[in-house]
């Protein structure tokens, strides 16, 4: 079975590229077998998003982090599968909460079946991840539990919004760190730990990966506003239509410049279809985009600082290149 495509990083080292390709192929094989059940429907529902594709970004980070130890240690691939199963489970649940009809170009599980099936399938994937994790040691179980706690806490805090008097931008960044950054941080931690890397290397990779995770989501915020459909493959303004207050929107709403009054009015709730183009035009020209991009660069710089203390091996160069890619993809 062919491995899924690696995130578009310029891997100049052939051995590293080969290690990642082989590792991802092994991850894909175990990922599919781990959700097999005696019940054919459970297997079908569980494989629904696996077969829809995805670049296995988190699994790739596990494998890159493992390069700082014994990269082919027996626990590395199972650890990557635990991370991917956890991520996939959250997608099933996210689609129910968002009432999303499509995921990865295919009908979402809740659209194909119903919300109950989607929720229970997500629960099943969590259970399968826990079963694999049980063989990897109590310390990793504890880390996964803390990660899942952060992930859920981030989702809850996103749902209820900032507390009265709390800065909306600070709240948003902290939500991203919990909801998105936590699992990506654990990807780096698992890879390094399971490969037997030194403790200081584990800590640096964990910090770097969390920063990359936050930066990646901030990049998505910018792409939703700035990138033409032909470049991004997405319809610009999706978040605006849904009333999602991403970082550029939050900065625009915080402005007290009279010249931004029309934009603030448009962004005060879900933007009507007939107003989306005007909102995008105004937001693209607004200082809010510069502020959001500066925040993105702060997080990639934070990741690079953590990476700078690691051994100078091809995997470090690949992770630094990933930081650059996160910025470059936003234009």
C-alpha cells in the first residue's frame, strides 16, 4: 500500500525522505488494521475518514522527531498511529458540532449516516488508540490523557467564548494552543520519547511542534481571507460566512478607527453571501491582516528557537523548512 503524500517540505536528504516514506507506509498499514472489527459496519464507519485521505501531518512529525533517536525503534509507528487515531476521532466529533456536510472532499460521517454513528465512531477510534497506547507504557498514557484534556478544554473554551473582560485575541491564541497545538506537540514528544532521544531533545521538539501547530492554524486563518480559490483549493471567506472569528477578524473588530466602521459592521456576525466579497476586500486591505501575519511569524520564530538547540541533522533542517513553509503558504 502506497504511503500518503508527505507535507510539502523540501526534503533534500534522500535517506530521510526514504525513512519517512517507509514509516508512513507502516503507519498507514497499522492505522487501517487497528480499526478492523468483527462488525463490518463498525469497520466501514471507522475507515471512512482514513480512506478519504489526508497528509498524515501529525504522523510525519512523530517520524521526524524519532530521527533524533533510534528512528526505527519498535514503538515509533504505533505511537504515530495513536496520534492519528486521536486526531481522526476529533474530526468525527468536530463534524457533528459544526454540522459539516463534507470532510476531505467526501461526505462527512454524520452526513453519510447520522450524528449518532459519527459520535460513536469517534469514541471507537479513541478506544482503539488507547488499546495501542497501553502497550507503550504508563508515561505515554499519562501524556496522552493530559493532551486529550487540553484538547477538550480548548474546544469547550472556543464554544463558550472569552470570559467577560478577557482579551479576545489572547483567548483565541490560548484556544488554538489547546485545541490544535496540544496534539501536534504530543506528536513531537511521542516520536522523540519512543526513539529514546535525550530529555532535553524531547522538550525542545515538544515546544517546537506546539508552536508549529498554532502557526499552522493561524496560517489557515490568513488563507481563508487572502488566498484565491485557485491557489488554496478553498473558497475564500468560508469562516466569514459561518461567523467564525479568526485572528484577522478579531483584530479588525478591536479597531477603533472610524475608517473601519463598515468592516466592523460586516464582521459583527455571519457575513451574508452578498456581502462576502466586500468584506474580503476590506479585510485584505486592513491592518488586521498585518497584525495576524506578525502573530504567525512570532510562533514560527518560537519554533525555530526551540529547534536551534537540537543536533544538526537532516530532520532538524526539515523542521526548520516546515516553519518557513507555514509562512510561505500564506503568501
